[in-house]
C-alpha cells in the first residue's frame, strides 16, 4: 500500500523506534526519584528538552511536554481562559481550526466566554484586518492555527503576531501541529505566547507533544498533581516518547531540508498531473500553502467512494467525512471557504511524506484518472 496520509500521522523514523525501545529498557527510573535511576532518567529528560528548545529556537524552560496536539491546545486555551477571566472573557479564533481548538472554544462558551470565529477567504485564509477588528479590550486570547490540516493553507501568523505586540494583555496561541518541519516557525520573532506541537506528525512517537509557553507567562494547569512540567502538566513524564520526540527533532535538523525539497518536488508533480484531469478540482491554494498537503474534489462523486476506490488500487488517502460521525455533513473547514456542498462532500486529502516517491505519484495520477472516469462511482448519491 502506498501511504499518502502523512497529515493524519507519519511513520516513525526507524531510529526513533530504536531510541524509544532503548529508553524503555535503560531509563525506566522516574525522573523525580532521587536515586541513580531517577537521576539518569532526569538527565535524558533534560537533554530532550534542550534538543527541542534548540530546534524551536526557545529556552528549555519554555518547553512543556504534553500528550500531543490535543492536550497542548486544551491546556493553552483553558489555561489562559481560567487564569485571565478576571481580565476579560473574549477569545478570537478562526472558523477553520482543528476541533482540538474549535471545540474547546465551544466548551468555553458554555463556561461564559464569548468567542469570535473569524471567517476565511476562498483559500481558507483569515484576514489580518478581521483580526484587528475583532480584538477588543475584553480579548484575552487570539488563537490561530499555522497550517490548516485539511487544506494546507498557511495563516498570516507573523503579521497577526506583529500587530498583537501592542496589546500585551491579549495572548497569542498558535496551533503549529501541521506546520512543524514543513514551514518555518519563528516563535520569538512572531510574538507567539503559546504554541502546540505534536511529534507523530513529524515521524516521532504517538502520544507526545509540546506546549511552548513563553517564559514568565502564567496559565492555569489542566492537570494538577505532582507538579511536573513547571506545575502546568502534572504526571510522571513519558520518558521513552520524549526521547523519541527529541530524536525526531535531531533527524529533522539533519535531513529536514532535503526531505522538504523532495516533498515540494512531488507536490509540483502531483499538481501538474491533476491539472490535466478535468474531472478533479484542486482545493489547496498554489501559493501560501504547506508543501505536503493537496486537497482535491471530484464533483459529482462521494468522498468515501473515491477513498475506497483508491484504496482498492493501493493508495491510502483521507477524507474528512470518513472520520466524522455525521457522515453526510460536509467539512466545516471547506464550507467556511464558501465552497458548494457538493464539491465539499467530494473532497479528499493527499498528504505526502519523506518516504513517497515520484513513481508513486505517477501511479497515483493514473489511478485518479481511472477512478474519476468510472461512471458507476457517480451513481452513489452525493
Ligand atoms: C492542526 C492540528 N491540531 C491538533 C491536532 C491534534 O494533535 P494530536 O493528534 O497530537 O492530539 C491535529 C491532528 O490531526 C492537527 O492536525
């Protein structure tokens, strides 16, 4: 099977698997224990934090290990909301956030917060002007994702961060889960206060991530207990996964730019081939999008039908509605771009990775051509 679903998750680097295994075997001590095994584990933890900080361009003390993107987003949003509710109860976000931000905002509304969900343009991009208009003296947080997970659209994080600098009491959170390793992230330069990162999106282990929290910023913890991770995230550290995450950062430092060029070349090849198939429409903007994601529609067909037809031909891709419980509802993200329902219901996402090849893309294009011309696939009612 050819794996084109790298935005859902990536295959870990073999060296990461090795490091995780070795850490489980050798560093089983609790980093909080005072004896030798504890100190060894603590030293691994310290090294991993330093590696992550170096990759992200911040201080080790600004790295908080969490269980992944979902927890980092929840901690950032709820942590700010509960800490600063006395200052204001308004949050600004976008209509295209991942559910780990969007649904947290919905939950916070139930707790009495007011949330502005900014619209996006046809490419899925929020306007900096709209952010400026939405922020009031009551706004405690602006949360905007870096790279959209369905479309690949890059949001104007640098511009929003630059403008927000004049309002130090309005914090800036970025869900950077889909961007790390794919597009540059400048935490300091862009004035980011909090950022969410997840290792399994860049060939690290599942269930481990980072919440970057700017030095000096106080937020309420989601999990209280033993006081690990600066008191913001209690719980015995998942040391093997943390060591694996650090290994993934090291490998990205060594191989990341070569991989990025390779993936960008594959995406160009994919785009050029798709442009020659009249039955498909590319939804991902050509400019200002991450190099690994291409979202495309097969108008008149149902996304699930296409997904399974491609799977029968050996290709693993994804559709929003396959993982949605309300099967016939189109993607919230695609609908927010003003796309019609039929096109949104026929959308699939291809996400490329470092292991994909030009031959695989060529074979995929042939499969798309074939699938898009099978008239029986059009019978399934959209
Ligand atoms: C943009 C974005 N944010 C958050 C998450 C959640 O990350 P995790 O799977 O590590 O909880 C994802 C995962 O798909 C994502 O794409």
